[in-house]
C-alpha cells in the first residue's frame, strides 16, 4: 500500500541531490529537506540553467515530494537509490547466489547398452 497522496509509480527509496548535497528519506540533518517520494515523469523536459533557458537534450525528469510538502522536478542524474527495499534485497541476494553444484558421476568404464531379456522369437527352432 502506498502512503496517502503518493502517486501511482512513486518510489520511496531514492536519495535526491539538492543544492549540491544528497538528501535521503532518512536524513536527520534537516528533517524538512528530505524526499518523501519520487516518481519518474517521461514527458517532462527540464530547461538548462543558462541565460537562454535551453531545453535539456534528454526528455524526462523526477518529480520529488519533499517533507515540507513542496514539490520539484530534478534531472535523472540527481536521483539515486539509497535505501534498498525488502524486495530489492531479496532479488539481489538471489542474483548473487552461486548456482547449486552440479553432481557428476565418475565413470570408470564405457557405458553398455541396456540388456534386454531374450525373447522367444530370438531362439532358433530345434
């Protein structure tokens, strides 16, 4: 269940770079400047911080809701995973787990075809 007010697709385990400093959901230095949730918005085009407000090359931006209930949009490079979720930890543990050892038999002689019991048709008549 997602928290009240969080949009569909919001994530809660991402840190955000704000004013040159990484802020995580568990930041304790300044409780108001911490992200509550982030959601990727592919249709947003950010403007460069130059005099011409040049549109950035790549489309898409993270929408961030802060603890003080304000929102802002930041570039993809200014958001990163910081607090692994239980599901992500489980998936990573499974991905890193070595495969089970393969069991092999030691063969000391060439395999023989399975023997069939002789059938009555194989006998010559007397």
